[in-house]
């Protein structure tokens, strides 16, 4: 309730600031309009700037309350294909819905950069699954999966991974931190299934991609 009041107050303050800019521009309209056409154009640009700034400020706060949390970091993976190891430094952006109370179910989305081009043959299609790891007030692993993608992707070309989505039900109040766990890319090449498994490297710290504050 307090957060909602603060958000409403911020929106109202921004609205008043936007109105102030527009009113100021309007009061000077006659001064600009009574002079050269060039100044008239300057007035129009100034007024447009005031409107645009107000719209941007309101969009940043969000009319529906606080924006969804998000964080970006790099996860160092050790991956295996056909018993051959390769490195995958995944650039990951993780986002979570705004639900933050015990009993809520939060949708988590992670957007991963492309997998290195290691497949010796063309890849016709692939699907990625994995785990999100939660720590803090609630420790758990969260199943995540992405949509099936189709190629073909030529041999030795990067394979787009994209978004993985999972859901977790919040059970305890407090702070919860989320990061990436293992992922598995199951590719189809030459009519056969080719699994590529990736595990976070133990000697590399995992980035804290998403932090949630769960209320009672």
C-alpha cells in the first residue's frame, strides 16, 4: 500500500512538472508568434519537447506501479558436445514480473546470447531448457524452457538461444536472488538429436541477475 502511494505521488509530481512546462510554453506563445517565423518554429519545438519529456517520465514510472525488475550479467559455462568441451560466455538479461508477495507466482524470463558455432554439421532445429537458481529467503531451482527454433544454421555458425521462461511460487518473505543454472540445447542435425549440455564453471562467480523483495 505504501509503495503504491509513493508511486502515485511520483506520477502526480511528474504530471504537474509536465503541465508546468506546457503552461510556460503557452504563456510565451504570443511573444514568439508575434515575431519571426523562425521563432514560431522554435516555440513548436519547445512545446513538443515539453510534451515528450512528460510522456517519457510517466512511462518510466509506469501507470501500473513499479516496473518489472531486471538485471544483466555474463555466465561462464563449460559446455559439452560429442564429448568435446567448449566455452560459452553467455550474456544474460533476466527479468521478473512485479508480483512480490508470499503466495504470488512470479514469471521469470532470461534472454541468452547465441551459442558459439561449434556444431560440425548444419543444425535444422533446436530447443533449450535449463534451470534458474534462487537463493536467500527461498532456495530452489526453477525449471525453464524456450520455444523450439528452426534453422537451418550452417556448420560452425552461432546458434541463437533467446528467451527461457520459468515460474516460481513465492513461499517466504525476504530477499530472493536469482541466477542461471545448467542449460541444455537439444539440436536436430542430419535427422539425429544432438544434446549440448552447459554447466556454470565452478571457478567463476555467478552474477546476481535478479533480486526480489518478497512481502508477507
